[in-house]
C-alpha cells in the first residue's frame, strides 16, 4: 500500500456539502491499495503510521507519534497515488488494486490503525470528495508498505 501523510492542525472531508470526517490536530492520511497488496500490507502500513515520530516533543524535536500525542487521523482513499506518469501526459492507474479489493484493504488499513490506538475517521470510498486541510510544519511524508 501507499500513503501520503500530512501532519495537520485540522482537516475535513465533505461529500455533497456534508462534512463526513475530520481531524485536528493529527494526521491526514491519503491511502492507496496497489495490485499486489494484501491484508499484511495494510496492517504493516497502519503500524508504521501509528509509530512514525513526526510530532514535536517538549524540546521541539520531531520525536513523538500520533499515538504519543493522543491525536487522531482522517484517512481518505486515494487511488491516484498509484499514478504512473512515466509515459505521456495522461497518468495510468493499472498498478492500483481493483475497486473491491482496494475497498477491503482500505477498510483493513483504517481499522488496523484504530486497533493501534489512533482515533480514525474516514472519507467515503469511491465518492467524489472535497478535502480541506491546514498542513502543520509543513510535514508531508510518503510511505509504502
């Protein structure tokens, strides 16, 4: 799986003008299931996100995880993280997992993150969503399991 993490002071996702998920402060996690991913990939990525030390400690050093600071995560499915832009100007998405498998792995990732003690809210899989955020730092990190 792939994920783009952003440390945020706040973030929210809307569908049809209704806010369906939010966090703040905490993490905005854009997540994408890839062709060869499995449940172990989703769980490994969740463990990495939960333990990643990108929040400041009392000395101002990035030394604390989202769990350490008792923050939450807004997790959004984002198949476009699978974009292949090596040829031409139109991205290809053939490396993304098929929709039903992607949904299963996305749900497993979000629930595994919650099982690790991170409060999680999500967007709506497959929906046209609008995501707004205030990036803190800015801190933006790319992860792959």
